[in-house]
C-alpha cells in the first residue's frame, strides 16, 4: 500500500519501502519483587496500511503488553523495553515522552476493551472527544472541535449526535460507549488503530455491529488495524494476518486463511478445538487444552507449551523439554512461521486433529 | 498457583483429570447431552413475573414505575436434562436464574418444583428446598469469599443444613474437591491461590455439596479463558451424567449453549420469544430475533473456507424494560414488523412437536409469511384491529408441550 496519500504531520524521514508499523525483536520485561517477568519476548511483526493484523492468545500471553509498547504506554521506570518499533520508519522505543505525545492519537490510536473504564465518568462525551481533537489541532477553536466531535459521533452511528454529545458516558449503552471510543480513536485520522478486545464485553448482536463498523471505517480511512482478541471467530471475520501468542512469544504467524486451515502449532490446534462451533456436531466432546497457562516468572524449560502439549511424544528425543524451538517456515508457505519441533505438523493436523474437531472439513481441505 | 503444584495436581488425580487430556478414544466414548422427550419435568415455571419497583428521589420515595425484568415466562426443565437460556444482556436471563433459586421473590407466577410452588413459599419454608436448587455464579473472582478457605466455602452448605456431623464435613469436602478435579489436600488454601478455572471448579464443588436436583448455571464459563472454558464445560457434562442433575444453563454464547443444552429458550426483554429443541433453534428457527442472534455469531470455519455468511443487522439497542414497546417487544428492531405487531402481542404459540414461537410472522429465514399467521387465532384482522369475522380461539399456554399444535402451513391444529 504505497499509494497512500501523504498526511500532514508525517515525519520527513518517511521510508516508502517499509510497512506502516514494523515491530522487530520486541522484548518487554517488568522487574518485580519476585523476579523479572518477561511479558513479551522476541516479538516481530509488521502491518501495512489498509491491512488488519489479529493477535490471539490467552490472558497473560503478552498481547496487550506488546501493543501498549507500540503506543509507548509503558512507564520506563517499571518496564524494560528492547528491540525496535517503527511507525512510518520512525523509532518509538526510547522516544522521549513529549515527542511520543505528538504521535499518540495522531499517528496511532487505541480502542480499549472496557469503554466504561476508559472514558472519564466526570466529563461529557463531547468534551472528551473535543479534547482529543484539540490536543493535536491546537489552532482549532472550541466550536470547531465540537463540530468535529458531532461529525465523528454521527460517523460511528450514534443517533442524534448533536444531543448525545452532551451526555455523560454512563448515559450511553455498552455498544454506544464502544462507538464513542472508536470515534475518539479516529478523530485525528490515525493511520494505525489498535483495538484491544474491542468487543469482548458486548453482546453478539452489538459485537456484529461494532465489527462491521470497524471494517467500514478501515476501508474509508485506509488505516492499519491491529485487533487483539481471544476469540478466533472475530479473527476469522476481521483479520488478514494472524499472530498467535503464547507465554510472551509468537508461536505462529501467517495469513488468516493459512492459520485457520493449516495451523502447524499444537497450541493453535488447541484453540481451534476448544471452541464449540454453531454448526459442529454436538456429539463431539470439546477438547480442552489441559492444564493452565504457565507463570512468566518461572517459564517452563524448552518450549513454553510443552507441559500442556498432547503431541510432544511425537517429537524425537526430549527436544521439547530442553530446546526452545525457533520460528521456522511452514512447509507449504514460507510466509507462515511456527514455533514447534514437530517434523511434519500439517500431516498430524490433517490426520489426527482435524478428524476430531471437524470431520466434515477433512475432505474439503485436501 | 505455581507450576509445580499444578503439575502435581495432575499426576495425583489423573483419575479425575483424564477427561482433560484429549484422547481420541475418550471423545468417541463421550455421549452428548441428548434430549429425552419423555423425561418428567423437575421444574415447571408458569407465567413467572419479576417487576422491580422504581423509586422517586426525595424524602417520600414513591414508586414511580417498574422495571419489567421478567414478564410472564413459562418453561419446563426435564429431569436430568438441560435447558439453555440465551439472550442479550438486560433481557432477564440472570433474573430468571435468581428467581428460581429464590434469591428474589417473584412478583407473580408459579414455579412448581417437587410438589412445591417455590414462588409462594416463605424464606423459612424455602430453606429445606434450597438443598435441591443450587447455583453456579458467573464470576469466580467475586463469588468466593476471599477470607475463607476453600474448605470453609465448600463445607458451608453442609453445616448450614446440618447434613453431616461437624467431624465429617472435611472428608465430604475433600471428596467433592476430588470430584471437580482439584487436589483434596488444598482444602485449607484461600481462593486467591487458585487460577480462574480452578476457582470456577470450587464454585461448582460448593453447588454440588448438597446433591442438588437442579443447578442454575449463570454464565459459568464466560469469565474464563477459551482453553479453560472447554475444561469446565466437559466437567459439567460429566457431573450431569454422573449425578443426574438438571441444568438451567444461562449464557450469551450461542455456540456453548448449543453444545451443552438439548433444549434452548431465547429471551428478549423479559419474554421468551422462541423455545425449541436444539436442532430446531439452530437450523429452523422461526423468530426473526433468533435468526439475527445466530447470524451475528462469528464463525471460524466459514471464514476459513473463504465464505462469509450474510449478517442480519439489528439496528439500535434493546429498548428499556421500564417502558417496553407495545405489542411485540421486538418490533422496534424487527425488519418484518407491521401494524399488527404494535397492536397485539404475539402469544408463545406451539408450532411443532417441541417448538414454540412468539411472532405474528413466524417463518424460516427468508420465508416469513406476508400476512400474520396468528390473526385468525387471536380474532383480529391482518392489521391487528378486532375483527367480527373470526372469533378468537382460546390458546393453551402451559409451560410444557401439548400433543396438538398449530401448523403454520395449514393454519389448523394438528398432531403428530
């Protein structure tokens, strides 16, 4: 997507060959009293304009920590960040706070999970939107800011925006609050939007509305979107690429279709098989991932997933217990990487896992 | 909880944790919760109502209105079976659960359970029956007292009801912890030492303590991680089979409800709009709201194969239950709504052997009739005004299913 128009305020050292957001070898550590927690380790990914990246994983797998690092939201006194994060070629890691503030909201914005907690309960929704606008448009008058806020509320589908702008967040319903959050995120026309579990607290019907809205707005503004979720269904609907995280590391990364049809990492298999499907046979038992996610204070040796992996006996020797597997390309597609020692995971998936979780799909995939 | 203790837990009690390890033979031996059409009902709810009073401000707090949280619902839960209750937030599903466990006293209606009407009993009369109706709560972080040990929490029902002598409580608690897949040695730990999935198991153990006949599970897995959800669902299914417990399973996740419950009721704004067996609800639903709910569920497999279902978009939000729309409550968001919907409330009409729906234009997706199917039955014309040509047929609206039902095609009462 190199045809994107140049926006005002972009840095002069814009690199045209690079995707909008590049994260390389990102590591975030939090020193705690019990020792150092490596919340994110050696994470690399990139997102281009107009594309959507989905990040999946359980709670504590580092999804939110990694994306908060992109916005520079970690306190440098309590978080040790290494690696490189570049937005339009501009390095974020180590950027001083005053420069970071200029970027935050204008170039990259975030939609938080709990809109009731993320909006200030004392201020009117309109005032909060106007503030977000005026921070980056210091020349804009209060009236302009108000007009812009009404326009944005209207854009995200809030009825009677000129009236609702004077409401407080608690007067909005859950879906409307989330819409107001999206309006606030988009008010400065950012090129990167990070949505952290944007629909987890919402009902299915409202979730469908919000997901449709996000997709529509993305097409209109041609922004890059990172959507963080634990719901593979949301990923399947929204994302172009998927990054699966486990215990702070990327364990599988590829295009959505590739990951959902030819996953090569037992953790992804587990995620796929533990969610019942509205069309699957109800006689099939759900296949949970045994055990619980590991503690990051004291991560397992070797592959972080081996204590919960049901396929570790298929790996020769005790590689899983001793060696952390490297991210290696999948057989069929080099753009699809996975972190697993299994010699031929796709064959195991097609022969063993798929017949259990979706017998009706076995033939279609061959 | 540290990793070592988790690991030791698995080794010591693999007898109970076996089901968590996905063995192919295990899945083959598993029997899904099937519908037993002849099972007698353990709970029969009829025209249950719960209105919460709305008070004015000021010194004299007069009642200025009512929140009609649950407004006349009827259903049955078969013995050893499970009924799923789905709907958006604010539709009254949790209130229904709390009424059945008598955490609220209903405004009206009856709840027949073991020959008693739970709705009419006083709290004192209710106490012996509380043994048989227990509840699993949604949030395992707030439903366990942080200052009590697991042993105290799980053992509390035993001492309240004086079931066993004090000395035997501990052994019963340990037995229960083992049943739900926890280490019985952990009875003197506090809830904060456990993970979310393990806490939910503690909540389940507490609900099982008194061998209940009916368990109300209010969103038992929605606070848990995906990989843990499946563990808890499997545990509940095993317990149901082993102890023959009936479940009222309240959830908003349609896929999980489909997996767990052979019968499903869909609620909207305090009313049941459709109730049927699993296959009917998920493949042949007749109510536009059920169809919209189902189409909104994101589907992994569809997307994986490249296709995407067309979604039915519901505009707006659920109306306020303080002042619900006249006639059909769903009409403000329904694309098929006509004049009659605002005038006459559609009855919950039995249209199949085990299928009831409350809609004037009931029909499968894409095949909704152009004229109201209920007009003749209710004695009104197609616009919903009282008509002199037809007389209203008295409708049977019991909690169960009748042998005769209204056939949509012939518009006659038929039987199997």
